[in-house]
C-alpha cells in the first residue's frame, strides 16, 4: 500500500483557498500559481494533469534554483502520493 501525503494536500489546499485559487486548481488540468512575500522565497504551486509540484525558488548566479521541489501524483482516490523530493 502506498502512503499518501494528506498533510501536504491539506496545507496546499488551505494556501490556495486563502488566495482564491482552489476552485481553479481543482477544475483545471493545467494550473500555475506563484506567491511572493517579502522575506520568504517565492512559492510556486503547479498542476499538470494528475501531477502536482510544490516548489520554493531562489536565485543563484542569475539562475532559478528549486529548493525544495516536491512532486505528488493525485490518485484515483483523490489523495496525493509523493513521487519525488529534490533539494
């Protein structure tokens, strides 16, 4: 049995709800939303079909660096299953 990540799903759902983006995220197969706040690294939430990525981006020597980059698959049961974590 694969382990799902309900805590991450809950956290991202709340973030998107707070930014009035949850309905769009749930309705669209292609979704991209970037959140920028002073003193924090930008947060990017994307959806490509059943794949969800959650990434903080920093700039280093003019290049964007993802740290961390978390990837999830949305299962048939609606749960998010982690598939990759890159630091």
